[in-house]
C-alpha cells in the first residue's frame, strides 16, 4: 500500500523537479533518544534508493523554519548554517551523507540511527556551517531529509512531528513520571558517593597502618620494593570497585 502511494507521489512530483516523498522522519525507538541538547532519529533507510548518486542532508528547523526553509538551499550557505540558528535563521542543514549509507538494511543490521546535536567542537566555528552542533534549547524542532544531486535538490521527505528535548530542571507536576525517576537517580548517586568516600577513607587508613605513610616511610631499597607491591595490590582492588 505504502510503496504504491510513494510511487504515485513520485510520479506527480517529477514534473516539478523536486520529488516530495511521503516518508516522515521519526525518533528512534531506544532509551535516551532525547537528551537536553540531542535527539536520535531513525536513519532514512530504503527511502532514497532511487537517487543513488545523491547526497542526503538533514534539515533541522523551528516551527517558523518549516515555512521559511528553501528547498533550493545549498549546504555551506551561511544563511542555513548551524551557527546562526535559531537567532538569525530558522533552519539549518547538517549530517550530509552519500545515499549508499542509507541503503536498505543488510541482514547483519548496521547502525541505523542518527544522533542530532552530538558535535560540540564546531558549534561556534562559522567555517563549519553544517556542524551537527548541540541544540540550543528544548525546542520543539522539526526535521526532514533533503536529497541533492550534484547540488540540485531532487527529493525531500515530509517534516517530522515536533521533537521536544528534555529540560535540565525536572518540573514536579506529574508524580510517577520523569521527575520521580530523576529523584531516585539523585538518591542513588548520593548513596554511591557516600559509599565511595567511606571506601576511600578505609583504603587510606589501611595504607597508613601498613607503614606506607607517616614520617618513617623512607626506607632502603628492599623495603621500597615491598611497599610498591603492597600499593599494587591495593590499586587493583580499588580499580575493581
Ligand atoms: C529559493 O532559492 C532559490 C535559489 O537560491 C531562489 O531562486 C528562489 O527564489 C528561492 N525561493 C524562495 C521561495 O525563496
Ligand atoms: C545575529 O545577527 C546579529 C546582527 O547581525 C548578531 O549581532 C548576532 O550575533 C547574530 N546571532 C547569531 C546567533 O548568529
Ligand atoms: C574551524 O574549522 C576549520 C575547518 O574545520 C578549522 O581548520 C579551524 O581550525 C577551526 N577553528 C577553530 C577556532 O576551531
Ligand atoms: C544526477 O546528476 C547526474 C550528473 O549531473 C545526472 O547524470 C543524473 O541524471 C542526475 N540524477 C538525477 C536523479 O537527477
């Protein structure tokens, strides 16, 4: 049913030079698919097989960007750069990849997701306009894929649904959901920290009682070697914790 619809849309759109595919990008179904500055998309597998010489780009937009974005945009144009987003542009292009990266799944299942927002090093570097930089706010954002053949836009997908990122501050409005879980996480972290501190104290105390610390610790060589062995044993057990 869906391939038929796709074909129909393709046929209708060919006359205008830009194919409008029915595919709608979506978040990957996995834990941690949304963080405070990133989100994980399913790769557009099997979607662009017809365009085997094309480069596939991801467009990330604000609500306004869905209307503003010009499908003739070129990667590298400053007006669609990550560094201007969202203050001075409402959309940017990123994650360009040759079409063969998005071939239909091989039986051995390659990596099939894309993390948007994972590149911090180029976030402020205007000479990397297609930086996959961390998203500046919780959004929401909308995304779509654009296929360029030799710098010419030849196909585009639909826009995704709104993608809202996590806020750093948990809002205690609905008990039993996200805020409850992060509360438990804080408690576990606190308990672990205390345990670690106790272990460290015990470790130091043992070191001292084995004459490794204190004033009289400078010894002839044979004793030093023995002491190193002791250290080694302790270091290993500490590392195992
Ligand atoms: C999109 O960009 C192309 C080339 O940059 C331009 O010719 C066209 O007028 C633009 N379309 C819109 C709707 O702004
Ligand atoms: C947006 O443009 C203004 C004026 O050109 C500039 O001062 C500002 O730094 C720009 N902001 C971003 C995020 O590029
Ligand atoms: C910006 O990116 C360019 C190209 O990757 C690189 O050569 C340059 O060193 C970067 N500049 C900074 C300040 O990181
Ligand atoms: C892609 O570009 C090449 C070279 O310009 C051209 O031969 C080919 O027909 C184009 N493919 C499509 C699907 O537009």
